[in-house]
């Protein structure tokens, strides 16, 4: 299967994983359909030797696995989406930086294919509409007198909505910690 979600399982492998030879492996945790294709498995396996991925020192302080373990129990779906979106951005940066390094061509090809999977996944399921909205907010001219007056006029509604959502999320978080 050559699916857009190939990398999600790579990111999610740590949810219920065991370490074998220094690399996280799926322990059979039910994350739904399997999205890691055979080709992706081969790409990652082809990187094991050249990148020394089997070095047991690599698992002593994981980069993403702790977050992956925490996702289901501690975060709601929209929060998981945000965290996975940010994680995929980090992977894009990692793969891009690695592609700039002096690696053999077969390593660069494998990294490039993995980076392509992340890009496809983000385009398909993690459109950056939230980031665009956040950027729109960052672009508001806060020193413009008209914008300032409009903002004061709208403040009660914004404050009410933010307080309401904050209260709901706080109550849910308290309930989760009590359970």
C-alpha cells in the first residue's frame, strides 16, 4: 500500500513499542489500519546500516516516542492533530537537513522518499489552515488606531469565547487527572 499516511505510523510506532536492536518496533498496538507501506519499510531498513540506526545509544533518550505514548491518554483529538502536525514539521526539517549532509546517493534517495511521504501526508491530512489563521492573527496591525478600536469593540465576545473554552478544557483536564 502506498498511502499518504505512511509516516503517521512511523511517528506513532512509539505508542506501544518495544526496542529491538536499538530501534522502535510496532508491538502490535491497534492503531487501526496499517499505513506504513512495504516500500517505506524497505527505505527505513536501507538506512539502518549507513546511518547506524541500530546503535543502542539512539534509544536512551528518544526524540518523539514519549510524546507518542502520551497522545491518546492525555490529549484530545484536536490536540493530537496539532501535536502530530508540529511533529511532521520537525520531521520535514530533519529530513531536509539530512539531505544537505554528505551522504551516499542511496541514503539521500531514501531520505528524499521519506520526506516526500511527510509532504504528501501533510497536504492530504494536515493542511496548515490553522497555521494560516495564526499567521493572519500575527499579521494584524496592532499599532493601527482603527484596528485597535475595532478590537476593543469585539473584546467581550472574544473574551467570552476564550474563557468558555478554557473552562471546558480545564474541567476535562481535571477530570482526566482524577480518573
